[in-house]
C-alpha cells in the first residue's frame, strides 16, 4: 500500500514506432495469418504490473484502512457460511450471496497488495459493498430485514451528503493540490447523492433487499471517505489557508473555452473506408473529443471540473495525434504476437514517459492511472485467448493499447494548459 515509483520511465520512448512497424491493412491481405494463443497468453500473463496507480496528496492512515477491513469481517460474521439448502433452498439465490461473500474476501486481499493507499481504500469500499450485499440478503431470511428499512437508511445518508456539499470549503494553498483532493471528495459525495440502489430489476425480494444493502454500504463508505479525506487535508494546511474556489472556477472557464476552440478546429469526419481497428479508433476518439465540454459541465464541482477539463484536453490532443497518424496512412494493425507485444510496450512506455515529462506529475497521475487500468483490461483479454487467433480477433486489446499510447503521449501538454490556466 506504499506509493509506487516509476522504475522503467522513458525506457520505451522509442517503441512508439512499433505501432507502425510491420503493420498492414488486414482487409487487403490475401492470406489470413494466425497467431498462437499460447504466445498471446504469455503476453497477458507475463506482462509486468504497471507502475502508475492513482493517489492524491492527502495522507490516508493505516488505521482508516484497518477499520474498513474490520467492517468487512463484521459483516461476514453475520453469515452462516457455507450457505446450504437448509438456509436458502433456492440454488441461484444461494450462489449470488455466496459469490458476493467470496468477492468481498478477494477485494480485501487486493487491498493488502494495492500499490497506493487510495487504491487500497477503494478496493475496500468494493469489499464492504459485497459483504453488505450478502449480509443484507441473509438478514431478509434471518431477521425479516426489509427494503423499506434500508431505503430510509439510504435517504438519511443522501441528506447528510447534501449537507456536507452545501457547506463545503475549498481550502488550500496550492490550487493543483487542492483540486486533486477536493475533486475526489466531490466525486464521493456525488455518488452518494445520485446513485439509487432501488434501480434494480430483481424480482426476488431477497435479492432486492441485498441490492439495497449493497447501495447503503457504498453510500456509507463514500460519505465517510469524503469526510475523512477533507478533514485530513484541512489538518495539513496552515491556519491561514484561504479558499481556492475562485482560482479553480476561473481556470475552468479558460479551459472550457480552449476545449471549444479545439473542437471547432476538428477536421470533418472522414468518409473513406477504414479497416476495423482504425475505424474503431476514429469513432471512439472523435466521440470522446466531441463530448469533452459536456463532461466538464456535468462534473459535480469546481475541482472535478478542472480535472475533467484536463482529461478532456487529453482526449482532444489524442484525437489530433490519431488524425495525424491516420493521414500518414497508418493502419495500427498487427499480424504477429511480437507486434502485439510491441504495441503493448509502446503503451507502457508512453505512460511512464508522460509521468516523467509532466511538470506536475500529481496532476497527470489520475489520468495515467486510468489509462494504465485500460492496459490491464487488454492484458486479461490476451490471457483468455484459446487455440489460434486471427488478427481481426485482436481488435479490442489492440484498441486499448493504442488509445492508451495516444492518451499518455497527450497528457503532459494537457497538464501544461491546466497549469497555465491556473497561472502556475
């Protein structure tokens, strides 16, 4: 749960060329090559863990994590595991509760090996939600727990979160540091206020109660985390720390206008035929770039808006990079396992280099951490490969790796625009 360090920064800076080396348009190939699934599995299984994980400039104590672990343990102890037909005759429902309890244990294990304490905290939030799902489902059987009881509990949590948000003070001495912490607090409070556990299609009353229990636990965890992180951050500030809200709001206005200008400068969408991968990249990157201003507007507060604007600029710059490469007739496709591996290495190298090159690495880290998670999703897809694989079947992992490279390469410039807007 310690802060990670970038151990391979910049090592693969030159592997970006691998995106084009040996690339051909599979739609024009006269032969259909096949790739060994064993080789692809090795890439997915043996790929090194990424060194960039999310963290924020606030000290999360071990005791806070230990309290969440204890909460999971307490919820688990209410269940008469292993559940059998004598406790819950319906096998499907019994399996749902058993799986949730098992998932809770797995998420606690993930937290113990998490690269940062923030990642550990969020893993424990998921553990708590799964444990509460199982416990609430069993409570329906054992104590006649009802959805209406849990709904009332959830309404109280929503009201408390609204109160915290209405009185929130954006204190800080540095707008970047403040935005990173306050943005996370805003996100937690917004999840409590906007998420509705009642939006479930379960027909089983037991599973409806379980879903409400899960939702209540998520709200409890998020509200507690928002209060905790806000208090911890305030305690680190000098007594004369002032609000940074005006600085954040002014910077957001500047960034929003800059995003609009770049959107207006986007070239017309091409109508020429694309190969499958290039077409998917075009559609996704253009869609994200077009939606950038809307995402800023929908962010729950000034700190979140600033961070979302930085991510929006990253997306626009990534789209511009893609357009330049498409105009250079790059197909982005590969037909060998070594080509897939090189594409992955390019993505990892881009992330590590971006962390090095960013003027304020802390501002870049949340975006890069999200990009790194996308790479891990692709790794898992490769690890599930079976038999021989045709290149066309690798569109999704190649898509993830390529988007990761384009985004990571765009992060330092996007962060620079944000710092300029903050006069930093």
